[in-house]
C-alpha cells in the first residue's frame, strides 16, 4: 500500500528543490485546501475547526467536527465547481434549467465523499483525529425541501446531470422550514417544525450580489410609447427581493459540479427608520416579516385564502427570480435576448412553476420590449413540461380573482395568450364546444379559474409523462384533447433513481458484493448489473447475498428498537410499504391484510405461518384528515398485534416515524418485500418501487405506474402481481361498483372490517374509525375491497416463496440484475436526446 505523505515529508521535498520558507508554507496551505492525502485532510479539518469555528479539540463538539469535515470536503469541490461554471460560460452549449418547487436532496456529506471518491481517506483522517466518521455523518440535518417523490426525483436528476457532465442549474426555494418533522403520539401524527438551518449549512454559499426584485399585487397602467407601441407598466403593492444561495451538486468521479440555486425572500429595505423614530416600532419591521414569509415554509396550508395566496406567491417568486437570473447570465455573455432559447432549456417539474410561461412573456414584452410573436416564439422554444399526476384534483387550478389580486399583469397576459389560442382552436375544432372549453386556459363555473396544466402544455415545446402506462393514460384521459391537438409534443420519460445514493451510499455491503463479481462499472452504467444474472443460481453467491440482506435487517431492527423500543425479528419477512400516506396508495389494503394475518394466527396458533414484520412509514399532509386516520389505524393495529403474546412471535407491525431520505436509506436495504399496491391508473410512476428493487426486495404490486415496466424487466415470474388493471378499474366503476357486496360475501374481509368498526383496535371505542369504515363500505373509490382477496392470495404466494430461501435469493438477485433501465442516468440521457437537445460538456480543470 502506498504510504500517505506527511507535512514534514512534503516540506523536505520542497526544501530539496530550493524553495524558500514562504513558498513552502504557501504550498502546504494550498495542499490543506485541495490535497486528498490523509495528512492533508487532517490538516484541513484541524484548520477549519480552528480558523472557521474558533474551536480546539478539547472543547469541540460533535457538531463542530461535522462542520469542520464538511468545510474540508467543500473546499475540495470548489475547484471543480468554479471550473464547471467557467466552462459553461465560455462555451456555446445549451444549459438545462430545472425548475422545481421541491428538492429532497438528503444529507450531503457522505454523498459528496462517495462522488469525490475519498470516503476511505476522510474516514482514516477523522479516525486519526480521534473521531468516527459515521458518528459525524449521523449528525447532519438533511434539507427537508420537498414533500415526497417529486423532490426525490429532482435530487436524482441533479445527481445524474452532473455525473453525465451535462451543463445544468437547478432552481428552487430555500425554505427556512422544510417538510414537517413527524412524531407519533397516542397513535396520531403530530407535526413539528423542521428548522433544518438552525445550526448552519456548510454546503451552501450565499450570493448576496445575485438578487432580483419580484413584484406582487397592485395594478397595471397601459400607455402608448413614442413609437406607437402599446406598453404596460405594472405598479405593485409589494416588492420582494430574492437572494441566491448556491449548493454544489457533484457528479460521480467526474470534474463536473453543477449548481442548485435556491432563492430566499427578503425585503428590499428591512427596517424603516423613519417609521420607527415616529414610534411605529412594529410597523417599522412589518415589510421585512411579510417578505420573508414567502420562503418561510414548504407548502403552507392552503385551506384558507391567506394560505392560497402565499402558495401562489411562492411559485411566482422562485420562477421570476430564476428566469431573471437566466436572462442575466445570457446577456452578460454578450448574447442577444432573441437567442435566449438557444442557451437555455427550462424544464417545468410539474405545474408548480407553470406560471413561468406567463412570466417569460412579461419579461420579454415589458422589460425587453419584444413584439408578441417574437416573445411567444422564444417562450415556447424554451419550456418543456413534465406531468406527474393523473389525479384531476392534483392538476393545479387558481381562482381567477385570487390570481389577479396577486399577479394582475400575468392575468392580462394569460387572457391574451388564451384569446389568441382559442381563435386558432375554434377554426380547427369548429362546433366542438366541449373540446374548446377543455383546451381553454380559463375554466368556467361559479368561480372562474386558471388551469395551470393547460398553460404549461400550451407554452412548452414538449410534454412528457413519467412511466409508459402514465403517459398512455395521460393521452387518453386528463390530457386527451391536448394529445389530439399536438401529438408531436408528447413522449414518455420513465423515472429513474441514482444508484450512487440509493445503492453505493445506502447499501455499501451490497455494493461491495456486486463489485467483487462484476467490477464497479455498473455504478455509472447500471445496465452492467445484467452481468449478475450468471450468479443467480450460484449457491455460494446466494448465501453471500442473503447474508448481506440479513445484516441490513439487523441494522434496521436496531434502529426500530432505538426509536420505538420495539423488538423485531431479523429472520422474519420484512414487508415494507414506505411512501406518502394517501388513499390511492392503499395503505388501508395492507392494514386489512395485517388484520387477516392476525385473525388467522389467533384462530390457529400452531399453523405454519411465515413470521412477518410489516413496516409502514410516510407522512400525511397536515390537512388530510383521512390520511391521518389511516396512520392512527395502523398504529392501533400495531398496539394490539405487538402486545398479543399469541401472535407477536409471528407478526409485528411497525410505523417508523418521520420518513425522510435519511430514514429511507436505512429501510430500503433491509426490505424483503416491496409494497406497490396503488389502484391501477392512479400512480404516475413511483421511485420507491425502483429503490427497493435495486436493493434486492421483491415486489408485490398492481399494474400501475412504473410497476408495469419493472415487471417486464425483472420477469413476471419474479413479481407478485395482483389486482384489477386500469381498464378493469374503470369498467368496474362504470358498472356500478358496490363495495358492500364484497364485504358481505367475504368472511375474512367482513371480520376485519367489523373489528375496526366495533372498536377492537380502538379500546372498544366504535367512533374512532367510523369515518374510515364508512368510506370503505360505501365510497370505496380506490377499490380496496374489490382487490382485497387477490391481494391476500398474492401474499400467500409471497409467504410460500419466502420459505424456499434459495428460490427467494435467486429472485432477489435477478431483480437487481434486471433493474438497469431504472437509473436516473438513463432518464436524463433520454431527456437530453429527445427533449433538451443538449450534449455533455466534460470539464477540464486548470492546474
């Protein structure tokens, strides 16, 4: 093994070259900034502890050391980061701008160590300083800048863009308070503030010089200029300043380091001295509070009008800052505004940033004084739109009066965009009033509203779904008329996940085992996992594979005990459903199966039933009462099952609180069974299904979202399929679906529902779950009862298969081997080739 050079070794070599003391000192300082040897890293960590934080080892806390290590790692990223920015600015290559209201990045430190390829060196350096790297990594507070799959997908895409050396900037909001911290008290979800910035963020750099004004409210004045051109002047009630905070996003073992630029809202003038001097102490800081509220919290509750206004303000705020920033970058390079779309392509991650279409038009028309046709041409060549949902209620709509109150100029522009569009549509579909109304940007009703999905579709060059089934259903249902109007715009881009975080980082034992057989190339080319197939029947490899899985189950068992004081058996089948709590995701179906297993064990304790640990995790939106009631039911079932000595040796129920990226990294590697049981036709894609499969879990699922493609890839014999198809779901509903018929004709189902209804799981209080039972029995819109028996049958097949350890190991290995398609690298390559038309730009660093 090559010996790491110490500072004295380096000094001796430099003295031999005849350098003076100051030159030698400068080189040693630079080595502490960029050197990758253990000795250089130790000096860097010690320097950061002292110079950046004013601490010395005797008084330094665990957090102080975490910060010192993080700064040392960030220093080693900066040269790549600056080099990437220089390369992009000096090239004519197109840059991808990803606009997303959510980014669930997860903790940075360990991920950056993986991508830099210096995990072992830093681990040794920290050890020689008397600390443990894993102990420090656990100290990091993750940025909770997202709600679920949308934000996790955005994080994966940023990782892949950098790894593939594609010039890109991610834009979003620097929420002061992220997705809430979830606790469970008396079985109920309790939300607490996620103050993720409370102890500082070593990964971001504040760019106070990068700030833009964003207007809200007020009115619009119209006038004709000296050239006879019709002009508009927006006079706002409120002006907010957006300040940039940049985080480096490092590619895996490449120089490319892209930027995630998040905007913080501030008041242009935070303190009115004149008002304060006159005695208006509270009024003097009122504007500061109002402005800062915009980036204060992720997705404020919008049940009240004030919440709706704040949410719209958030969306417009980050979109306006981002577009102004892109235009500023473009013009500073000496390029013309007319060529903007040749430099930037802007991807709308769902409808949250869809107001960008109107904002782009406002900037081009009102600030840069382009004529309408030129502005619209640039706009429609700039944007592309990803749709993430088939649920009509999830396609954003804004009350027209409220929208006009917040963004009066944009309301005018949307009306004008719509007028010109409807004139053309009317010619094409003359007499088809229903189709014309469907395509209109304005929805009619008791209160008119703006359809943001329509604005995104009209203003974009491309529209894509996120799984083959989702895209197909998109064309047939919620965007049918748009597909008939512009079929050339539509394509599918199936989601993917990054193997760096979700395998290399979260499951290092499995990573090492795979690499020992097929090399490390799969980490950047996931298709190489195919080479594992030759070992699927190898008994020695199966044994090693299942030992890795068992070790991960032991690790998770320890976490469960630490968090919940609940002992679970690592030898049992770990049955995992981790995702947002939502009726369409059907955690209720899983809960009914748990009750059925419980009843079977109670009735026949001696029966040969495979021991099972059913693990749930996920957050319910604070205002989603039914989702919260589902959590209460799951925890109540767990209370009964886990404390029943007749049952708890064969069955345990876990609700793991505060599901986030950190906890997901512990759960995925330990899962035996992946629950992907949403009602067919409701899930757009899913990414948890991919992460679980990549970590060796077998899937029980419906033909929904990306499940369809996962099953095609892994083989139908390695997938536990059940349930109605999307077409069958619609036909069942159309033919008058009556859930009560399923209830009365299925004894096990009837018993489970009766137990819930009669208070068996709620201390004999029959009122606790009345609403839930009523929903199941008389308004089962997600066909839980219709799919119940097929699900129970599939679970029996799961249990039988799990008894055959060799067979289960073979299926698990094949699942991983055939998941190459589901890398976010493949997704990004598809976007680059078919939508963005961008090429990789390798970054060369200056010596």
